[in-house]
């Protein structure tokens, strides 16, 4: 009897890796995991009952949770998967399968990580290296957009921000635009100048995909939809959305849901897949489900994994 069939016979709906090992005592644990991973992309082998028809993830080494909602307009299910793990490790995602990346990495700049409302000394902060952008480029489809939330330029961070742009360029990304996020009436008075913005830096993998409606051609040929290269419409001078109320925030760096929804509408289409490597509060997941997108969230801190599960009403698919 096969490893997968042993699992099927004992666990109809959900199971942990330990359960899978227990019902296959003579099999090598690596073989058990391999058989599980092989079955994930194939909906006909939906042996856990809660595994989603998903052809992007092909292996899971840690906890994975999911939620799905029906898009009544297309009668398709939109899926959101949460993986507990290191957001810099994208090895479980197939190349060229993600339609957009929106992320806000916990950057390691000591002077910037303390002061005002930002106290990130206790977080697992880091600075990007070239391989990180190579991996972003690997998983993205050609022409798709990468969106990085970055701090407003200062004497402390200007060199790192320059390095980020150069690493992105080296990985094959093209600079598309930078739009500030204006945080409503909020103003931080720490540092050398008052601040109320973060930068939304947008790149495309190679030449930007065609999302922008070509009104001139549509008028000339009304029965055919025409598109030009670029985002869905002219980007604004600023995204103006107030920060979430402090009492409602799940994470210090949490963005307003409306902000992420606005960005999604510029860079993706319904039913496409969005990746957030450092999910934090899970706001990208909420915005994706609200706008009929699919998403993969990765979060390293177990504390925030639990908060995201609660926020989005997720269920376990695979447990650690």
C-alpha cells in the first residue's frame, strides 16, 4: 500500500507530518514528506481534504494554513495560503508562477529602528543581499511588478536604498515608479525633519506587463480591448491613506488595508496570485481576498502567524 494511501485511510480531512510518519512507520520520513509534496499540486490527489488546488507551491517544510472565498463574479475560489517560515526562502515556489510581490521587509538600520512609533530592536531584522532579489525575480512572471515599501530617504539609509535599487537592477528588474504613501494627518517628529510618508517603490521584471487601457485604440476598435505596457492607470502623486488606529494594529509596521487594495488594483488582475514574503499583520492577505486575488503569505514569527490565522479565519492544511 502506498504512503499516500496509508494517509488517506487514516486521516480523511487533515493531519500533521507526525500523523503521516505514524501511519508509515517503515518509510523514511523524507520519503513521506516527498510523497506529500508531490501530491499538493494535483487537485485529483486532494487527500487531505483541505489542500487547495494550487499549482504554485510544490513543497512545504513547515506549517501551512489556508482560507478560501468564492468570487461570485467569476464563480472561482480565491485562495490565501499562510506559510510559517523564513520569507527569504522562496525555494518552495515554482519559477515564474507569481503575478506580483508586495512586501515590507524588516530592514536592519539601527538608528531607524528606534524612535517615534518604531521600536524594531526585538524583531529579526536584516538587510537584503543580491540573492534575495534573484529569488524574487525567479518566482515572478515576466513583466510582473515588485512593490517594496521603504523608508523615506535619510542620512542613515540613503546608501542602503541605493543598494536595493542596484540589486534589483542586477536581478533583471526595471525601475517603474516611486510613489509616497502619505499617512493621512499622522506626522513623526523624530530625526532631522518631520515625516509622514513611506516610499512605495515599484519595479517590473523586465518590460512591464500590459495592464493600462489604451482608450484611443478602444475608441477606434470598440469591440476589442486594447492595453498598453504599464500599470492599470496613471499612478497617483501619492497614496493618501491614514495609518490604522493604534489600538487595532496587530503589528507596528501594519499598513491600511485600503492602501494595499489600491496598489493591487494598479498592478494585478482578479484571480491572480500575490506574494508577501514578510506578512506581519496579514493585511496583504485581507486586501487580496477583498479584491478577489489569490495570495501566499510567509511569516517567520509564530506570534504573528497565530494573529494572521485569526484575522483571516484560516484553517490548518499542514501543521508543523
